C-alpha cells in the first residue's frame, strides 16, 4: 500500500517539474540534431554524414567512383542526392519498425 503512495508521490513530483523535463528533452533533441557522424566506404570513395537523429545531411562520392556513371558535376550531385534520399527513407522505415 505504501509503495503505491510512493509511486503517486513520484508522479506528482514529475508533474511539478514537467516544464523542466520538457526543457531537458528539448536540449537533448537539439544536441542530437547538432551531432554529426561520418561513415566511409571504399577507403573514402563514398562518405556519408548523418545527424544524431539519424538524418543524412550529406553524401560525397569520389570522382573515380562516379566516372563510370557520368563525368559531369550535375550528375555527380544528382547521384549524391538520390543516395541521401534512399538512405533517409531506409532510416525512417527502420525507426518506424523500432517503434511499432
């Protein structure tokens, strides 16, 4: 019985501090969004930068990697954009699967 009162007291304390908890959550989300990590493949031929919130912010491909596909900068940038979009879609689906 006293355990229930302790739990209720803890919940009441959390409710009093809900603004502080919300601010702390906002700080954590902002820090995660500001975090950047870089993944490499092919000895640096492909580089991908992601945020702590699992969003891809850039994809870089070496000219040698893209040479077989196209030799102009516009196609090089398009390839990077398409890869970033595909990776973001995959990350979104992965997040949805984790939360379901």
